């Protein structure tokens, strides 16, 4: 006789990094190559964003991903750095809290 234990899956807490200061949320529209992407941001601008070297190995992107952007101090409406991508549970959390109303 085999005994199978069923464990009810409880929701685990989700840690989400929200925009602070000048940071904005965005959606990757197009990958341009050489660690650069065209991103439509929540403040209405379309920026060309690069993945900085300090996070290059940790970030994998594709078109349609929700990302966190830090605009440059120079050319702030045209350029920015891509800080992180959000996973599906994190995106659901952002939607529940109203951060993605602009989509």
C-alpha cells in the first residue's frame, strides 16, 4: 500500500522592487542588439535602454517583458538603463496594486 501526502499549496510572499525616485516601468518593444532594447515607458517616452555590465549576466530579456528603467541624467527622455525584468508572479502583484494601469 502506497501513501501519498497531499500538501495544499499556499501563496508564498512575492518580493517586488517598485519604482523609486526617477525610475519608471516599461515594456520592451524591440531588441536592437549589442545589449540595447527599445522600451515604451510608463511616462510616455520611448527610450533606447542598455543593460549595464553589473547586471548583464542576471538579465535575460525578450519582447513584451515588463522591465524597470532608470533614465539617464543626460538625454533622460531618449536613453536609460535597464535595471531588472519582472517575473510572472511579480507582474501579477504589480497589476493588483495598480502599477500597470498605463498598459
